[in-house]
C-alpha cells in the first residue's frame, strides 16, 4: 500500500502516516509525480521494507473525503449550491457553499437525501483517463495543479457524481456509515460554511456528547431535557450575585477611602491590596481620597499572581514613580493627569513597591520641611 499525499479539486488532503520498515513516517509531500517521505531516521538505499499505513487515519480521511463529494453533489443537484472549497479538519470538516444562507428545512432535506444514498450501497469507482479524453470535459473540476503529471483520475459515485480528484476514497457509499450535518456558519464573501461529520467521527461525537450529558445530569441534578433551562437559571443567578458583589465592593471602596481620610496619622501615602476587585473599585477609592495631597497605591488580584494596579496622586510623584512600579510588577500600563494604572503580570514584589513608594513620600516630606 502506498502513502498518499495527493490533491483533489478543492483542497490538499492531509497526508498519510505510518511506517517504512520500523521507521515512522512523519509527513508526505508531492513533487510532481513523486511522493517525498519525511522519516525519523535514515533508510538504507536498496533495502527491502514492508510499508504500513496508519489505517485508522487513512480510513477517516477516506470517509470525510467521499462524504464531501456526496454532500457537494447533492447540494448542487437539490438546491443549485456550488462548492467553492472545503477543509478536512481534525475533528470536523467544512464545505464552503456559494450561497448566502442554507435554510434549516433545506439542511434537513439534504441530510436525509445523503443518508438515503449511503443506505442504498451506491458503488464508488476510480477511472484513469488521458488528458485529451473527451470524457474529462464532462466531470466536475476546478482545473489541474501546475505540476500535474500522468493520467487524470476521476472519482465516480454511480449515478450521482463524477469528479476529478486524486484523494483517497471509499469503494462504496455504505462504507461512510452515516453523515451528520452539524449546521452552518456565515462564510466569506456572502458564502456559507456547512459543517459535517462522516463515519466513525459521528460515532465518536455521539459517545462524547453522551458522556457530557451524563456529567451535566450529575452536576445540574436534572434530566437532559431540562439542562438548557437549568443553565439559564444558573446564569441569571450568577449575574445577580455579580451585580450584588459589585455594589458591595463600591460601598467598601467608599468606606475604605473615608477611613483613610479620617485617620489623623494617615500621612501622605496610602496603600491597599484586595484579592477581589477591579479597576472601578480602585478608582472609587482614589476618587474619594484627596489625591492632590496623598499618593495612593492600590492593587487587586492574587498576592503573588497577576492583577491590576493603580498609582494616583500629585502629578510629579506619579510621573516619576509610575514607570518604576510598572517595571517591578512586570506589567503593562500608562499614565496621565496624576493617574498611572495597568495590568501586573506578577504582584510578588508588591511589598517592595510599597516600601519604595513610602520611602519616596518620606523623602518628599523631609524636603518640604
């Protein structure tokens, strides 16, 4: 069995993996008619070896690729939607259709027609034609690669589609097992992306979905039919709690600022760290304190992890010390009009910053005296 690294009329199919002898094949690319194999270690020239393809990977690609041909053909026949490109993804595949939208009823009709053809055991055959054969003009194609060499390869789904393609395919539509159209997304330039799964991917998707469903039953303490309603209630409860928490943080900020102003020994420097909080919390504290006379250093977040910081006060101290604070907290930020704030990658050196600012303020006080 040969390793495949070939191109169809819409995309480059993922290459095969496997073994040459006992040496793993990591990648296969095509250069004209030749396949170039990238292996983990050198092979002896002239050595007789056994080639083993990763069949699970190959068969998956066969199912997705033949599935794409079938979907493309029926989308065109039933609705006149042309395929302009497609992508064979690692988990799901996408077909770009030349239409602004696909209606839900059309999607359902298309899926039913696709799986009906799969149940009909329709043969899929390969034809090799010379480039000047008149039959080549009758097949679906977007042209040949510039480095094409050799005969033209046609994939024929009996009575449904004939397409110029060099990819790997099943020999009968029944080998696709089943195709599930997951839905559509808005594509580029007024087009629609149709998302699908074929064959074993449908089975894996069902298995994963069931496992997720059982986990949600355990977490939400409700049956599958009530999961959406239960999550909706939880989201509303969380939003209400967040709103209440924000209101409490605002009240706390005002109280903290008032305590600072009422402290006769407060001096010209105030520092505070809170695990919970945000920029609004810090700005409320700073606004309530007379920052024309007091340098305020506030932080929120994990004590030695990432967080937010605010340095507020007279313009000169903030302008001089802001960049230093930023550097020590490994952060990003900017300042103007007596405020310097930003994000800190690490608050581990917060105590050092506080000591530095306190020292700076003490120095200012001694200068004034």
